[in-house]
C-alpha cells in the first residue's frame, strides 16, 4: 500500500517536472520571467499583488495566474488592475498549483504582450514547495505576525525559495517578532536567501519590491 | 495516470477512516475526549496551548500529540507544562497528521491518566481538513491578521470544523479585520459553527476557552 503510494507520487512528480520544463521553455521563448509567489494563508499575497499591479502592470506588462481563489473575491480585486489575469481554481481540497495548471493557464494569456508572469500560489507553507511551476524565481511571503520561528518549522519552503518578502512590517510594534532572529533562521535553512521588508498598508519598502520586479524582467534579468 | 492516482488516494483515505474509527473507539474506552486543533502556520496554536497547559494540564489530565514540529522548539515549550506530550514528527514535506500517526502516538501516552487529548495538527489550512484523526471536535484557529475573507477561500476547513477560535484579538485595532463579517463568512460556509475570541497575549477570552475545554471533558461532554 505504502509502496504503491510512493511509486505513484514519484511518477506524478516526475511528470510535473517534465511539464515545468515545458513551461520554462515556453516562457523563455517569449522572453517572459515568471515568479512563483507563495505563503501561508493571509500573509498578504493578494494585497501585495494589488499594489504591485496598480503601479507596474502596464510598465512591466504583467500577467497573473492566481491559484489562491476558491472565491471570486481575489480575482475581482486583481482584475481591476490587469486585463491579463487567469484563475487556476484548485478544487477538491487541492493544496498547491502544478505545472499542468500553469501550462493550461498560459493558453489564455497573450504571451507576446507579457514580460512578467506572477503566479499566485495557494496559501500553504508546505505543499507548494514541492511543485516546480517553471518559474525563474520563488518568492515566499513571511508575515511578521506568524512568528520568527517559521523558517525552522517549515524548512522546505525556505530551502527552495530565492527571496523572502517580510510582510506587514507596520505590525512590528505590536507583535513579538525579532527581525534579526527571523533573518538568521531563514539563512540557517538557506544561506542564499535574499530579503525585502514591506508593508503594503503603509507603503514601507514597496519601492524596493518594485525595483526587484523591474530588475527581474528582460533578457538580462538577474533574479 | 490520473485514475491510478485517484484510486490510490481513495484507498489511502478509506484506510485512514478505518484507523480513525479505531482511535475513536480506543479513546472512548478510556473516557477520553480528543480535540483536533488546526490552523494556518503562525496562527498561535502553540502559544494558546502553552497558556492552556499552564492552567489546565493537571485539572483536566491533558495529553498532547503535537504534529506541528519540524524543530524541537515547540515540543520544549509544551513539555514545560505537561509530562504527557508525544511528538508525531511529519517528515518529507507531509502536510497533515493522519490517524495512523495518532494511533501510534497513543501507545506512548498513559491513557488511564488522560481525560483530554489535544492534537496539534500541522500548520496548514487546506490538507488537515480531509483527515479524520478520531477526534470528538475540530477546532480551527483563525487569526485576525489573516483577513476576514479566509473562510470563503479555505471553505473545507471551516465546513468540517465545530468551533472557530479567533486568535490575536489584541491586534484588532491595527488590522483591517471586520469581526462581524468574519463570523458571517464562517456561518455562510457552516451555519453550525460556534465561536470564541481570544488573545493569548492579553488574556482576553481565555476564560471562555478554558470553560469550553472543561465542558468538553467527561462522559457527558457537550462539545
């Protein structure tokens, strides 16, 4: 029973990796940079994305694949800012996006008019870490309200990430969160991680986040 | 491929339900009430549990099965308050506890000296909802920093829950969270849900939470 389960899982993962490679080739063919945005539920992915689209949707030709939607709410919030939004609704208790869903979503996006693809994954700090979506960079949002020990408790997500965006920094005065310890905990899991601190509410750090996105776009992208 | 995956998943779930029924019988045989505590990462499960054990570990003969530990930190925090703590470490990116792990954990607990078993599930608002652990009640922690739309985005967790504990209420003045809308969103998914509001930091609402646990223990338990 267990052996069978593992066998099937391995084949499913191998198939996903093949599809992710296809997605990566397809995006490269159009000069598109893809970012896989992951976090716990409620870490602020949609709000960060809303603020981002308001400023950069046009200048960076951003398209969005949003997986974190069981409701229409998020899609409506994002659609106000970009004409190129595709929902990949995950049903039946699915806990992550996979490369097949992203590949299907690309069929509905004008890739010639896209430079940056942002994939908003399902709110989950465990499962999405295992699924390659063909992205160039993985960004994990880490909220100061979650506690500075989270990288040690959910190591795979931080091990596989390229960037950590610490969100809701406006709440720092009210929560027991040691920023220095949080960064140390991240680096203990993955010494190559880079960091941005933002508050989408106050606007703090948003310029740095925008600069990161601007630099990630184009053939010489350095993400 | 997909068919095979679904077949295996169905058999795994069916086997889990059998084991959960065994756990339920085993607990009933000892007059033990089990509570399955679930939430997003960083919603405050461990802190709530720490405060709870400090007050009720002895009077209610509480034992704990903690699944939300990739590190020793949480176990150390909880072990300071109860001699009956069993870690069920979930490895390899596992995203939930299952009934087999709980059944195995029970072998290491003195069931004759236990009245209340608290199962601290993995921090994840998706996957744990699908796995019966033999509990009597499911409690989902819902933090005010997550946003009041979370029940609509993660409906299965709220559909399957019995109680919602709204945590970190001390942060309400600093976050855009409408408590009335949050409760309405919960009830839209599951009209039978009951609610407790707490702040483990300020102590607000903790008496109500303690009363819920006291009432849940014993042969006439009303959870």
